[in-house]
C-alpha cells in the first residue's frame, strides 16, 4: 500500500475533536455528520452548535466519551469521515418527477493510526476512498455535488 501524502500530525484526542468543531464552525448551518470507524467500534453522529455549546450526538457529554475512546485507540487505527453541507444548492430530479434542491457536500477524511496521531487525507485520497467498493476494490458510481477537501 502506498503511504499517505501527508505525514502524521501529533494531536491529542481533545485537540482533534476541537479541530472537528472548527471545521463545522465555518458553516452557517453549524452541523456536520461525523463517522468514526475501527475494527472494534463505530459511531455516526451529528456535531452541532446549539444554545451556545458544541453537542456531539445527542448530548454534550458524548465528547468526553469520544475522547476516552480515541485515547484508547493505540492498538488499532480509526478512520474519521466529516461531512459538511454548504449553502450552495444544486437541482436534482426526485423519483416523483419533481425537482429538488440539494446542498453541496464537502467531505474530509482522517486516519488516526495510533493514539495521539492524525493523518489528514488529501482530496485525491478522499476521492479514491469514497469511490471504491471496499469488498471488490472496484469503482463505485460517482456521487454528484461532492467536494473532496
């Protein structure tokens, strides 16, 4: 396997979660969909700014749980996918023959190979991961209105 283009950066679990908050803060909607996946656990949740505080999932207490899980990840890698939605809209046909507006999705991916390390995948690496079937290695249909960052 080819090494990643970006070298690992030292970040604590808390610093990494703060980085996810900063990514989300840049958008008017202030909500991202975050997916963590490892061979031991996976978690999908919204990250949103509400009533003056960041909320991971359904509770402001989920951040502490995520920090603990990330700190214990030294024995197995974790991937993280961040989906944010922009104000830019595109017309798409719906099954009922009507036209709907869809927000452009921005996709970022990170690999946490060990506790305290984060690798930000390049846009090209994100594209390859997002458009490759994990079981067969074959290409998947290209999703419209996605920007890889």
